[in-house]
């Protein structure tokens, strides 16, 4: 029986035009003429029997029916793209894992340990994409997410369960040159030094100074960086002191590129007991491989 599905070209035109709100820009993205995109959309509207776009002064805008349809089409096009990439990667019989991960944890902790997983499971393929916030697993191809947050935040992630991997031991670090021959700074001395800020943790330094019992009216002052890897790199270059999870800068500490500016970490109860979790959907078709990967990560944590 013939499926009632429009052409992939028409759906690609819908997706591009919906994102750009312009047939012209959609045509540029798809390497088509503006007229070809318009004809594909017209044919698609005739196929589904409802108007999908309306003309505006600056281009086009989705109708309510078009917005709902375009949203569903975008999800399925991403799925088709992922399936195609999987096929192109010539995966073995072991299958594949699709992981969402906070970027610095993936780069600094997970990826350096993946050779050990590959040695145990040589026929599997692990794909990693960046995600920093909770999402609906049903709308993505992900089998699991490596997420940084508090227990309360993880508990509010609907339709999931979470496995705690590692706690966050937040420590102040800096370039050895900044110490100027000293072995460490006091908390009071750090309050007067340039502080590097983490945009996702705007109160990090204030919490650290509060835990140390040190007044620091300038605790929020200093350049901000989005990722811990950026903050660590800035500290390595001598731009100031960074407050980062120790597990994410172990390599720099081992190489001597960074040193502990003060041995006192930020207590867990001051950071809402933040930790790194593996978040799993309650329903998955890839459960056996996912559970094996989670077990391996727990062993890697030790």
C-alpha cells in the first residue's frame, strides 16, 4: 500500500522556510531557486489540504497549522539524518549509543576514558552531542544524557531516572606564575585578586568566600566564560583565578599548568550538592547497551 507521505524535498523546503521565515533564504540553504521552493511549498499545501505559510512584509510566516506540522517534520528530519549518519559510519554488530553531554565533562572526563570502553566493546559506536539543559528524550535520538546539576533538578526531569556518577569538588586554581613563588594564597588574599567568572555559576565565588568566612564585595567582578574549559584556559594563561570542579582540571594540575591557589574546596552543601549524573529515559529500545555503558562509567569512577 502506498504511504501517504509527501516528497522529502517538499519537507526539506518546509523545514528550511520555517526556520528562516523566507523562501529566498531557504532556497540559498538548499541550493535551489526561490521559485522551486515556492512550488514545493504550494504542492505540499495542496497535499495536506491546509495553508502552511502566509505572506508578510519581510518574507513568510507559518500559519498555526503550519507551525504544528513544521515542528513535527523537523523532529523526523533530524531522526532521518541521524539514521543516515549511523548507516554511513559502518557500525559493527555491537550497536551504537547516542549521548547528550555537558561539554567540559565530555571533553575532560569521558572522552579520555572511551578507549577503555572501546577495548571492551570494539563493535560499538559512541556518538556525543552537547546539551546543557534538560530535554524531552522522545524528541531526540539520545539514549542517555550526562548532566550536571543538583539532586532536585535531576528529580524534576520528567520521564527519566538518574544515576549519580561524581560529586563536584570545586577548587580555586591559577597559573603558577600568579603565585609568585608562594605555595598558596589565603582566602582573604584571593578576595583582592582577579577572579574569573563562570556564567553558568554566577554565585560560585561568592559561595566560596561565604564558606571561608571572608568578606568579598567584588566576588562577582571579573570576565565571564560560558564553559569550564574556557575558564580553566583563561586561568592557565594567567588572567586570574578560576573556581572549577577539580575532576575537570586534573590534567592541567598534573602537568603543572595550574596549581591549587588555596587547598579549601567549596563544600558540597554550599553548591546544592551538585554532581554529574547519567540521566536515562524510562523507556528505551537500547536498554542492554545503555545499562552496560552506565555500569562501565560507574567502574571508571571507582
